[in-house]
């Protein structure tokens, strides 16, 4: 078997060219491949097309590539936490293909499984199927690029829209554990989109928190088999941020009308915390 471990994140992303398409794993700030994104940012790679559930926040994750004008086009689902994203989109600097979240997940999964397209009910009767959804504006605020109509077909008397699958040039993912053959295990919320991006990418690069030797991972616990992964890099000390911290109320503090106690924001997190923390 091939040892897929590379010495550094910089080496792992060195051959990603300008204009490449990237499937980037993670959910919010949970499980994003921040080490690989930082290395790509340092390399100066530009004109990128990203496929990701969201596009980071203003100063972290894909947000640093966006901030510096490195992303030309993005296919995303949830983009509401990035003010720079909104500014670029409305100013005509960024092309955005908004996609229903489940459809985006299936586009990646199907692409990795070799399925070129599929039918879904999501979006039927809306601009998703009918076309006309603004993808890019010009400097004057006029729609420069709008989505095209998609094929709609009836099965059992129910209409479905045809969606094409995605197979980006590269997949960038973050895993909890991985071995030298590229077998990966994800943790909790990081399971969202990371396995799908790993499948879909023509060349998949995985950063792992813990690198183990072949045979140490229980085969029944492996989420992504090594056949989908071409490169592995150790990222044992990557920063993990919490996008929205949820904390317990201090003892004796009553909730306010807004639903939080006066001292809640300064209390230490207890229990599961937020979903952005749980699977990082």
C-alpha cells in the first residue's frame, strides 16, 4: 500500500493551481481544514471556485481567501455569517450559486459515487428549478448571471428537478484520525460534508489531528476509506474556534426577556456547548 503522508500542508497544496475548484469540508466552523486553507492562502493561489456548505467567517477559514479576493465563484448553502461575502456578492465581485443544503450534500456524494445527476423534489416550483436566481451582479446592481432553468420530470405524479453532481479538482478535509493509507475517521459534527468532499474531490487532501499506523483503525469505524484520499498531512495543533458560544446560566440567575441571563455571557461553557464546538 502507498504511504500517502506528506511532510507539510504547504507541500500538500503546492500543486493546486489558480482557477482550481475545491470541495471544502466542515459545517460552520466545525471540522474545517483550516491548516490546508492557511497554506493555500500563503501560497497566493487565486481565481478559485469553492464548493462548501458555507464560506467561513470574515477572518477565518475560507473567509481569509474570500477577504483577499482569491475566490471567484462559490457553490454554497448557508452564507449568512460573513459580511464580506455579502458585500462582494452584491457588489458584483463574487459569483454565488446558492444550493439547498441537502441537494449540495447529494451533489457531492453522487459525484464521488460516479453518478452524474439525480432527481430531487427540493426546489421544484422555485427559482432553483425555474431559473432566474441571481448568481452574479454587475457594478450597477443589475443581474449579470442568472441561473438557468433545469429539467423537471414527473415520477408517480410528483415533480422532481434534475441536479448535476459535483466532482471538483481537489477535496480539502479535516479528520479526527487517519492512517498512512488515507483511511479517515471523523468526529461528531465534523461528519457533516467532510466525508462527502473527500469522495467528490478528484484529488483529496486530508489534514488529521492524529496520525496512526495502518491497522490501528478498526475497519468498522472508518468513515472514508483510503481509496478516496491521495494525501495526508498531520495537523495536531490546529486552532478550533466556536462560532456561537452557548453557555449555561449561572446559579440563581433568571433568564431575561431575550432568553439569556445577565451573567450568562461570561460563564464557562458546560455540557455539550454549541454545535460549532461539539465536533471540531
